C-alpha cells in the first residue's frame, strides 16, 4: 500500500519522529496513518482526523499540554 507523506511532528532530531500519511488506496476507515517513533501505527478515517483536528483547534488538549 502506497503512503503519501503529509507531515512530520518533530523534525528536530534523528529519532524517528511521529509522522502523518494518507493511504489513498486503503479502505475509508483506514485511510489516515499516523506512525510513532517506536514503529507502531494507528489508522483512522478522514472523518476521525477531522474531529481530532477540530478538537485541537478548539483547545481540547490545552490542559494536557500546559500541565506537562
């Protein structure tokens, strides 16, 4: 399955930063692929990614980020 790279979420090191890909030929519920620096991945739909992005924009994660 071909993956189209969309974003890297670190980029300041050589540690295998988390990355976001689109698997355009995958079933719709598995089209978004996020990899981590431990070799694991999650797959989700574009609709789920839209909800995640909207939540981030709305500040849902702010309390987690400010307490770290």
